[in-house]
C-alpha cells in the first residue's frame, strides 16, 4: 500500500525502488526518504552513495552503453 488513508502516510514496505543520482543532492535525499519509508533502495549513479542505498549500480546516465550495462546487471 502506498497511501494509508487512516494514518495519512506512505508505506513502501517490501518494495524495491531505483533512485538515479543517489550519491548527492536531490537523489541522495530521495534515497534517504524512501529508505525511511521501508523500501529497499537501489542506487544508480557514477559515484557510490554514502549509506542511503541497499544496493549500488555504477552507471553514467549520460552514456547509453553505461545505461545498457546497468539494465543488464
């Protein structure tokens, strides 16, 4: 369940969420928040995130070859 009308909060328990740009800025804050909501965070970035991800996939999202390799992994 994403939204609980009774409590008014999101629940991402037992979900896997891919967050791009998770090593810094908005992506890092998004990963942190999603993790607090109970999901497994899969970070996709050129740089390894510091602690907000359960899994990390190194990829440069400006490079189609890198994207294809990330999808295949």
